[in-house]
């Protein structure tokens, strides 16, 4: 997780940094608002525990960013070329044939009672564990839920989010044959959160802190419903300053997907380990999953990512084997929702794979 360094002896530099952060947030907010309007017209202390050992967290980071001296933004031309070297982006169907088992290993199929649910942002900069843990579920929503509800007041929004999460945990407890209190639900925040900027940027000088306050209120509302909930503060992130994902995974296995695989790929004539670097969306609400999936492509085509350079984007929808009809309805809705982006010249590809079945 990036550290925040404060230099009290250099107040002027701190003020300049703060001013630049506010300007960046306002710009992101403007782009997000445009993306949201387009969508309307068309229709992870942290959630992942801070590792004590290096082999608990993926050691392969996304490609390092080269900075433009003029404005400090990453060199997205080179970034795009580097990300396109991952074979998934050139031929996702073939990659799934070759590495499907690697992806399947990222699911919890143990059949063990669920004892932990972690909630993280869809942000691809979130670090992920290397190993799949039994009895754990991971939900990924924009801003860890701050955009979940469109109710008129914040109190109503938090109640709606808490209701949905409480129902999700209760269903897991019933399926596992355990008491609801046996499941620990962890909600995280993270630094430079675009969803926080979208929700709070117009009125807050520190949208990340506003998001933390919102998430803590959600935890309180969950506790009032008998849920063993905890706010775990900022989740660890890699050191990327801009979004660089070219794809989104949508998990319809109800949170059984915990991570994305690291596979050995042939790149520039050499075999090397590479992460499958994607946004990941998993929500107790299908409508929210659709909204977050479309938000992710909006981010990739926005000013904090590739912008007009983005010419292709891939969605991988992981079909729920227990309820395929629900998953295929989502694919249909996603196909319709992606049309405005295709109209902008982005080739959108939607591929599917059935999630492995739970052993229980």
C-alpha cells in the first residue's frame, strides 16, 4: 500500500500537492459523470489481510509507469503496448483453453463453511493473494460499496447497502449450516479511489476520507443487523499511478473467485510470469454488477487511463453453474450496455467461462 508522506518542513510543497490532487479528482469526476450519463442512456488493515510473508501476495506487479516530465502522467502509449503483450488480450478464447485450470484454481471450491467475506473495490490496483483460501468469499464493488445505492439520502443508501450485504451473509450462513455471527465481514477503503471521487468529489476536500466515513457507517448498520462486520481501513495497492487494465472479469459465482492467476506466457520470445491484470466485479446485486462493469470500461477509456488510445476491451463473464440463466441475462444486458463504447470506436469483446462447481 502506498505510504502517505507528510513533510511539515515543506508546507508550500504540500499545498501544491494538495492542489494538484484536488484538480485531478475534479477531472476524474467530470469524466465519470460523462461515463455514467452514457450508461444511463444505453439501457483490499484491509480486506485481504496484510501479508506476513512475501509468498502470500502476488510478487509480479503491473508494468512500471514511465512519467511524462511535463505533467507527471504515466506514459500510456508504452503502457498500452506492454499490457497488450499479455496473450489474453489478443485471443481470450485461446488463453482460456490454455489456462482455464489456472483460473479455476482461483476459486474456492472446497465446500468448507464460509467464515470470511471481504469487500474490496473493483480497482485493478488492489493487490491479491497468491493462494486461494477455503471458506472465504470476496465481493468487489466500486468504492467497496459507496456507489451501491442511488437512494436520495445517505442514510437510505447505507441502509440499502447494509440490507443487501446482510442478506448475502445470511444466505452463506444458511448454505454452510452455521450461525450468521460465525462469518466475519470486512469492508475496506483505498487511496485515490475513483468511486470516492465520483460520489464525494464535488463537496469534499478529501473524498477518500469521506468514503471511509461512509464505509464505517455501513459497518455500524450491519452490526445493528447482527452481522459480525469490521472496517479494515485502506487495502494494499500496487504502485501504479493510473489504471492500466484492458479487461474486466465479472464473477457470478457469488464471490468464490478470490484472485486472478499468474501464468507463464511467451512474450517477445521469452517465457515469463504475468498477472492477468483486470478489473474484477462481484456484487450481491446484478444491476450493480452491470453498472460497475460499465464503469470499468469507462475508466479505461477515461483520462486516468488510456483515453482515446483505447481501441479494444474484453469482458470475461464467469457463469454461475448453479444459476446459468441469471448469468446469461447479464451477458445480454452487458452487450447492450457496451454499445455506446463501441460507437466511440472501441472493439468490445465478451467471452464467457463456467465457474467451477462448489464441492459441497
